[in-house]
């Protein structure tokens, strides 16, 4: 059973990241400041048996636009359907709460699982961002309110 609770910055630092999430954080000069900054928007953490499965949320950028983020552990593979449903419900709730018209995010070009997952949630690949982080290429994805 997954417990959903409010995100705290320590969650970002404690999650036992999957490979692609590790590639991202290792290039931040100060991950603690990133963790604190992410708490400036609505965010949540999923926990099972005392272990953080994932944390995520939407950081408002300006009126109508937010940056979605999720950091996940290998434990998501134990709860794939529940994980996907919870993330989508929470993101929809935040989108409504903040009255967002656009939600954007990035994903490593090699992280095919996340790309498919975003596309199932109606995010559209807007293009390649070359050498975006740590010399790696990322795709920009966006969900646009119809």
C-alpha cells in the first residue's frame, strides 16, 4: 500500500534514485537548494513500507505555466499501475488548483519508459534540447489545456 503525503525537501535528498534520475541530480551544484526550491510549488511524496517510492509536483513558473517534476526509485516497478494513477491524479489536481494552461517537463532521450509514460498522460514531445544537463540530450514535453 502506498501512502501519499506532503513533500518535504529531505524526500528529494533521501529517495534512492533510478539510474536516469541519478544522472540528473549529480549535475546540480547544490541538490539541497534544488530540493528546497521544489517545495515552493504543490508537491507530494509516495511511501511504501517506510521507503520513498517517488516524489513529485509542479513548480509554478508564471501565470498559467508550471514545470512538472518527478524523482523516482526502483520501487516504482513494484507498483506500476498504482504509481501511474496516483501521479496522474495528483498532477490533475495541481493543474486545476493552479489553473494551469501549460505544464512542461524534461526527460532524458534514453529514458524510454518515462517518455512512454508522459505520452500516455497526453504530454507531447516538443523537441530535442541538446546538451541540456551534464552534456546529455533531453526532450521537452508539454501538456496543454484544450
